C-alpha cells in the first residue's frame, strides 16, 4: 500500500509540473510508467490485495481527471507536442489499470481499459510507434491472453469491443456490395432516399427555438480537443445497463423530427433496438443529429 501511494504521489508531482506546456516526465519514455506497470502487474491475485487494487483504480482515475483538465477548449491553445505527451500519459494510465488483476481478469474492464489505452496512444508519435510493433510489443502480447473470446485482437490497430472473426475487411463498402439482408444497406438506402426530408427537419425542427432546448452541449465530455453538440433521437443503455435508457426512439425528440423517426422505423434501424440485440459498444450506440468542430 505504501509503495502504491508513493508512486501515485510522484505521478501527481509530475502532473503539477506542466508549466510552459512541457509536461516533463509524463510521456511514455518516463521511467515512472515502467515502474508503475511492473508494480501493478506483480500484485498477487488474492483477496487480501483487492482493497489495494481498488485504491489504485480510484487514485489513477483522479490522476486521469487531472490530466484531462489540462486540455484547453480550443486546440489552438495547446502545442501539438504537449497534446501528444498528455495523450501518452492518459493512455499509460489506462494501461496500468488494465494490468491490475481485478481488471485483467474481468472481461468488461480489460476490454474497456485496453481500448481506451490504444485509442489514446494512437494520437501520439511515440504511441503509434508502439502500436506498429503489433504482437511484438511486449505489453500487448502480455495482455492478449486475458482478452475474452469476443475480443481476440491480433493487432493493436484493430480493437473493437466485439470482434467477429472471418468477416471480410474493406476500407469502404459500396451499398451494392452489401447483402440484401444488411441493416447497414437498408439504412444507407433510406438516408440517401430521404436526405432532403431529414435536412428539412434539421432546419425546422432541431434548430427551432424549442428544438434547441433539447440539444446536448457538449454532446460528449470525453473529447480531448474540439466540441460536439447533439440532438439525440436514440441512445442505448450500453453494457450491463450502464445508462438508464429505454430501448426506443425518443418520443419527445421525435415530435420535432417525426418524418426522420418514421424513416428509421421503416428501415428497421437501429437494428439493435428493433431486434433486441446486445450492445456492441459500452455506451455509444446512438442516433444523433450531430455537429462536430473541424479537427475534432
């Protein structure tokens, strides 16, 4: 316990040293991360250590929030080098959390923390270099053995929360290449066919005085840079009912976009709602009118 607190206090000291956007010792090259990772990995998977592990999760969450608070509202207010170092540090924290026995032996936790780690590391040159090593990256190879059956990732560059092996991989799927039963094909065809009607409801419904009152701003607080606002017609409950949500198109917002909601129902979209399928994302299955800043 003393060693854990000592490492976390050192982390806080480094976080505090972020004047003039240099963030010394926070990047992946910092010895702190190797030491902390080794410490967390070597904690015995025993009942006696559960309290200590929860303490580490709690304290690293606080450290992550400290890092998150360093991001300004505008990307122009932060240097690219400083942004990369902060993302490396956030990724390293998620990697440390994933290495804890109570996380790596929990299907939901290990997938969630590893996904966030890889997503953050890809936003820095040092992190990208690690990902390019693929399964030769010792940390990734070490963690692969703890991935559940539905996420048997073979490369850190592709880490969906549900991996369906055997599917053909293409960078782009033209509608005519999709099977007749494809929900994506039905939705794409419906959106293309009714784009003018949907755009009209955006102007006259979503952007009306009453509709604007239902816009969520910001739509997501997890962005490191940029800004989103959203008018949400549908939100899933996520893994294990993480969100308190009813699986239906939002009846209040559908009053402002009745034709759009009708188009979705006729297309059987979203398919997870119409077919009562389990969530494929922790908390991100949505149908939105979304506006995002350039460079988000």
